[in-house]
C-alpha cells in the first residue's frame, strides 16, 4: 500500500497545484479539503488511512466531490474489492457527472464488477437512464478479489485511455475509445452496490483528478467573428472559466465604449464566447474590441487585449447563386455525376457561411461548419462526398428539379440573400436535355434570369468553383415596370411588377388621386413580384382609382420604376364577345410553350379570374375539357391585351419586342395539338362560351418554310393569318402585326431622315425605312441603288410582311463600307403567291 502512495505522490508533485481533487485521507477526514458528500454516515477513514464503506445493510451508497476538469484530464485512484464482483456487488466510479446523486446524473462511469467470470473494467456513457459502452478493457482480470491503481485519461477532443499503474510505477494501457457527447462535468463520484455480506469490503485511496499538463499560461484571444448585425463570437486558445467569461464588464467596443448586453461561453465550445449588443453595428465601420480579466479553469488570468474587425452589412446580392447543375442525365462530359448549386461572394470581404440555408422549393439544406468564402471566390454545394475542387460543402441529399424550381439562399438570420427561379427553358435549346449547367453572366447583376443566365459553354458541362464560362459585363440598366394591378378587397390593392422590387423604408411607393391615400405598403417575399397597398377610403363600385409610381420604388439594381400610371376598379361580369382570343401559338419551338393572347374589345373592366380556357366541340358547339380558373386577379380595361402561357422567361430572347407586356403564367391552357385543334374562353361560374376559335396548320401562310414558332393572329371575325416575320413571327401581349388594311391603301415607302450622315456621331447615322404595303402584297425584297442604277446593297429578301414593316439602313454597301456622298434609291419589290406586283420607290441622300 505504501508503494502505491509513493507512486501517486510523485505524480501529484508534478502538478498538484492544478488538481481539483487530491485526497489520500491522511488527515483521517473526508468532510473537508476536499468535501465528500452523500451517504457520509456509511463511510469512514479506517486505521490504515483509507476510505472504506461501512454500511449497515445491503444497498447502494455513494460519496461525491466537486470537480469541473474533463478536457486534457487524468483520473488516478486506488481501489480494492475484497470479494468476487458481480452485478449485485460492484463499484461505479463516475469520472464525469452533472449531478451529485448518481441516480439522477448523466455522464461517464467506470464499471468494476459484472455478472459472469470474465470481469474487466468497462467505461460507460449514461444519458437519461440509457447506458452505452464506450471502452471495454482487455484487463486486468477483476472476476475475483482485486486491488489496483487505476488511471483514466481523456483529451479535449473526447479520446479516452484506460489502464492501471503496475507495481513498477509504469502505466499499462488496457483500452482506448472515442466519445465526445458529454463535454463538461461538475462532480466526481464513488458508488458502491453490495449485498449484506460485503457492506464493508470496498476501499479507496490516493485519489487525484488533474490536468495532464501543468497549465501556467493564460488564455489568448485569437479572433473575433461577426455572427450577426449585433452579435460577435470570440475564439480563445483554450477553455474559459465560465463565470468570468459571462461578465459583460470584461468587454468594451469602440468607437463608443459600448458594453455588450449579454455574454457567455458557447455550450459545447467552451473556448468561444458569444457577445450580444443592443444596437446593430454600422456598415463599413472598423471596431476594436477590448477584452480583460478572463481566465481558464486553472486560474490563469489574461492581460487586456484588443481585437479589430470591420463590419460589413450582408445585403441582397452580397452572395450570388452563380451556377446550377440540375439535370445530370446524360452525365456531364468532364464532371462528376452530382447535381450542384454554386454560390459566389460578390463582395470584397470574407463571409462566414455557418448556419446559412439553401432552400430549393420546400426543402431546406442547412450549412453547418466554419466555411468562409472570400471576396470574389466561389463555393459549391452538392451531395458529392469526394468533390474535385477545394471550395465545396457536402450537402446531404441536395437535389435540384430538372424542369423548374425556386432556389433561395438565406443568411444565418434567415434573411434572403439571393434567389433564382430556375427553368429548363433558360438553357440553350440544344442543351435542355441535360448534362449542362446554367450559369450567370454578370455576378454583379442581381437579376438571375432572362439575358443574365445561359447554358455553360465549358466543354466539361459546367465550371464549378471557378469563374463562369460565359462571364461578362452585363449590368441591369432597365427600369422595372408594372404588369398589372387588381383590387383584392375594396380597400386592398395588389400591384405586380415584371421583376422583384423594393421600397425605400418608411416611404410610399405610389401617389393616388384625392380623396384617396395609401395607409401602408407591404412587400411579399423579395423574389415575388407583388406589392400590397392598403387604401383609404374604400373604393366604391364603378369608380377607377389611378396609382402613380414614385422614385421610392426600385429594383435591386437601383433602377427606379418606370413612370406608368396603373388603374384599378371593380370588375364587371363579362358577356359573350366582350373578351376575344386574339392570337394563338399552338406549335412552339422546342423549349417554349403554347400561348394565347386575349383582348378586351368591350367598354367594361373585366377580371381575368372570371375565365377559364377550354377545348371546343364543333359538333355540339359547346366547350369541353374546361381547365382550372385563371386564378390571377388581373384587370382588363377596354383595349387591354394579356398573354396567358406556362412560362415567359425565354421570351426576351425569342420575342424581343414583348418586353412590357401583361403576362399571366400557369397551366391554364388545354392541350393544343400542333396540327389542328380548338380553343375556347368560358366564364368560370357557368361555363358560358365568351369566344372560341378553331385552327389547323393549313391556315398559315402557305410559302412559310415552317410554321413552327409562328403564331396565328386574328385579322377579323373568323379570319386568321400568320404573324409577320419582322415581328419575330409573334406579337404576344401587344397589338397584332396583321389586320385588315384600308381599301385605298396603295403602298409607299417612308424614309426618315431623308438625309443621313453615317459618321457615328450619334446624329442621323442611320435611316429608318417603313414599308406600308398594298392589300394584295404578301412579301417583298428591299434594295438600295446608286444614282447610276447599280445595285449596291440588298437590305432584305423575301420578307413576310405585316401591316407596318421597319428596316434600318446604316449607309453601307454589300462590303460593309460607307458609301460615297450622293443620292440613292430605295426599291421595294412586292409579290404575292401569284407573282410579282408593282414595285415602290423612295429616294435618300447620304451626306458628309
């Protein structure tokens, strides 16, 4: 016994001042220095100077003493059991416990004794009464009476080592394991379970709990991280003493000598402190944080230190969703077969992504971990466990729908930072079938749609974690505009825009005519296109309210809303013929969708939500296959057009003139076969047919090379015609290119200006040539001749004409060179399907 005392004493001398528990019971007492509590009447210090159980009956008995050491800690103790251990006669040594009573505690205990004859020490973890093994030792054999000096070591990461110190004072390791679910402790406990024959056969001595090294160094403040608009996280070199770390007076922020309103060690990360301030930090301001009087568990107190940081407000567009790989069938040529979402830091400062969320439709993917994305860098989120690039975050189960979805990136506070409405139609038509990513052109342009996205042109199929292959300067310089407005109730108006908008805080985005005024303006989610207005007084039936947008409403690029007046009123019930089907595309090009255009030819205000589309049975003259109601409260005032289709995101490329149209998106149209079919518009409440049309592909202009992507336009009741070539074979949402021409129309060429000076000075550099065609003309060739009768330029050949056809001449010949000053003749050679028609001529002069 003395031999063990000498060994443990030598261990204690190396770092006794750092030990929280050190007791060899030589003072003959266990009630002080340290204090042991619990069933103290059932224990004593015997004549040999050992702690001994002296219970008067069978049962379970314990003694506890305070201890908070557990990181880089060793537990050393001598223990003897003078019996053959079993399930009813055994000892548990609680190395880590959060309560003093072992029956009500969670933590780790060393079990010494079990049923059977193969007893060895075993470390267990206990939580809420559930016990699981952490380390089962290979020895020593304790199936019969034993006495050993046990040693257990745990490092700060949760790695455990168990063994005994032999008679030569050498530590023999008997088992190792890893478990870090419990990272703090308050108590060290001996717990004895015995039958009546062993109530005095448990002995304990030479107990030490201490750090595995002698800690003389105070903690160091390593870095400060901005965790929110009024929150900081400070990382230290070691675990802190919690009471001092929670004292707000130990921290001060300048400028302003600001004391935090809250401070505390982060549970599970005791080397980090979170600070909370009452006010938000100022954007762009550089701060210094003073820290003092903090200590570690060994009692080392740090000197005052300063940490500096610059606060940058996280705004919409600070991080951009820059690339999406949605369809990996077929597999991209040079990339792993995993879908991914790439984000890019569009700022010049680092951003920590911990607790950011990526939302794809209703699914949410949480980013956990200390991921920092530097200014200008890219980061890829995917389900790929072995990415080929460094800047990657493993995102379990990440899946992007192939056809369409809403992708939103949110900050740690849940605020949207960027979003993209992904549609497969945004791809080039040759790449819609998969294997290619969709890339953003200009990451400084928040608008991730339209002409700011395109299919990757990289041979691999995408550019994850690198600059996009189509990267270019493409700023958003276009003002947002109102597409439609509607009355939701008599005092609530919803205004819809062509893109997401924002309103300057505490400012009104609209002006209204007296006696009305706007009580409030609310934006829905930033990626939605609607602003809801509360007006007072309520609008009566039969009255039209006009709203005028102000400079207080902009898009996210800062472009002010276009100054268009918008009207709202209570809608009237439509009758047959009030609203007509004015244009239909039934054979769209690949990647685009059928559409129907409606026109209000009545004097009424009509709500689009009064209608449904349907098929039409020409035998019964009744509607069939009635679709869902067009559940969008768009108002059609007299003379208004509206386009109904599934998607318009590709329209800016296919129909560049359809920029400021009123469009309603959704699956409202029935199936429109490519060869022939019928379409009707019915009132939703009673199925009354308001208008209908039947079509077949033979109704198109017969000399067209193909009718794919060519719409049919209403010329008059029952008369339809192919849309004009110069109008991109479609006029969705605005006036048709074809209509009945005046009987007196003889055709002429209008030129403006009459004299051009193509010197690129921005004044009269080009001529606008407008063809006003005779009734029986269907196509034309357009030429430029010089004063000697030589043809110097073919402006256009075989143009399929509409009512008004505009062509531009820049003063160059066939070789692209500026022509000599002088007079020139413009000749339009007309024809129809039966042959040539008389030509039209006009003169133009080219000056210096």
